[in-house]
């Protein structure tokens, strides 16, 4: 079929209808390129080559021959040709395509540097003289129909990249929070070591003194390094601002709901939120508070077989209270106070390092953390904070 003013209207209408019906169902870029090439092959004039390339941050191209069969080798060749920054509207076909004398009619639509659509049809030398305006219009319509879907996919790819980058930054921040209680405990150990070595210098004979002095000096230097790290963390701590505890809890639950690759047998979290309305703000770093909430909820989930955890917030005497209650085994009464101590595992499934980090975060915010056994079963942890002025 040769496009003429008489047939053009019906052809364009059919083309638009087909693309409008099928493009939304073809989510993958290569599927979109394939569909556009097939529609061009079906509704355009007979051509030895029909091509569509979509780019969503990565290029995907589909090329058909005169019989509508895909040509992978041609696709590779044209993909290199289409990389030209200023792609002309008409260009000779490369020798690798084996269509001597043919020219390629090209239409490009660009949404951004990451999202674009290129459609092309090869014209043989006999028809090059009547390069139809209607054909170019058909190419243009196909490109414009596909472009919004390609742009959407490019945005989704960019968003996924941002989420991955944010997750990496969040993991780094988590490590920083986990290092705080470690640094505190290590600094206490080094200071005690230096003190005991100083006593030993006076109790042991002269022959031991040079070695003891050397070890004491090394211990003192290590303690200074830890102290400098703590001071650096303090200087670069994020500024405290009023934050919405309920909103941070919802974010924390979403984090906990993600599959835990470190613990593939962990129960599926079933978190019930009972959040008081109209809570005043909590003064602190949103990242630290969100991290503390996520650690508390995740440890409650791991301590249970069912994964059921209840999270509540309330305001009492101008104090913000966060309760995390689980259905796991109760802790021994004399071990409850060890729940937030580094290296002490009072309950199976919990991570003492994460709970010690929670203790460190809550204390920095001027709050306190406590745990009690629930009457029926499980443990309830309460974080208590001062509320900001409304």
C-alpha cells in the first residue's frame, strides 16, 4: 500500500488506535520498540527495512525486513548509527545492511537525555523521489505515541537508581549509629587498661616496667583515637529539628517489611500501628529516630515466631511515649536491664548491637529506654522523649 491523501486519514487512525490499545500493556522498552516497528510495517508502505529504537537510559532496538522478520544484525548496525547526537532526517544505509542505494527516513522524539524514540523506514531508490510527507507524518505519530511510555520507564529507572543510592547511604548511616556504642565500650576498656597498667608499673619489678610503659602508651594513643572519632561524630551530627514521630514510624515499618537477606528464616513482619493523633513534634535527627524505630521493631519481630508486633504512640505529661510490644518469649527478670547492653543477648533472635545503638540514640535525645515483660507473653519496650513546644 502506498500512502496517499485518500488513505492517509484511515491509516493514521488505525495506527493510533493500535498503539493506544497495546502500548500501555507493553511495559518493557524492547516490547515497545517491537510494537512500534510492527505497526509501522503493517500500516506503512512496503519497505525493505522498518526500525524503532527506544532509549530509557539504555537503548533497545527492533528492526524488521520486508517480510516482517526481525534482523538482529541490522539492529546492531543501526543502533550504532542512531548514536549520532545530531541525527539527520535522511541518511544512507550502512553497507552491513546490504540495501545498496536505499536511504533511511528518520524521525526522532526526545523527552530528555535519558528518554527518546527513533523510528525509521528505508526507501528504495525508485521511490526516493516521492519521499512522502505522509510517511514522515506516520513516523512522527508513532514516535510521539511511544515517547510518554518510554519517558515513564526512564523515570522509573532513575527512581530505582535513587532508591538504591539512598539505601546505600542509609546502610552507611546505620553503621555509624552501630559504631557509637562500640566506640563507647571500647573507650571504657582502653581507659581501664591504661589505669591498670599504671598500677602494675609500681607493683612489678624494674625489668617489667619498660614493656608496661610501652603498652600503656599504645593504649593511651588508641583511647585518644576513639575519643577523636566520638568528637568528630558529635561535630558532624545532623541538626536537631522538630520531626513527626508517627511519620518516621511508618517509614521504619516499611524498612522492616523489606525481605531481610541476613536472616532468610526470620518471620514475616506483621506490624500493627496504633498512633495517637495530634502528637507534638520530637526534637532530633529524623535519620537517627527512624533508625532507632526500625531497630526496635525489627528486633521485636525477630524475637517472635509469628512476627506479630504492636507499635503504639501516646502523649503523657508532655512526654512522647513509643511502645513496641511483641509476642515472643519473656525475658528473665534479672536480664531485662541487660537488653540494651552491648554483647548481652537477653533474648533469642535479637541483636545486642542494634539495641545498644537504640539506647545511645535515645540518650542523645535526652530520653530513656526501658523494657518490661508483658503480663500475657512477650516484652514491651518503651522509648520516652521530651515533646517540643507546640
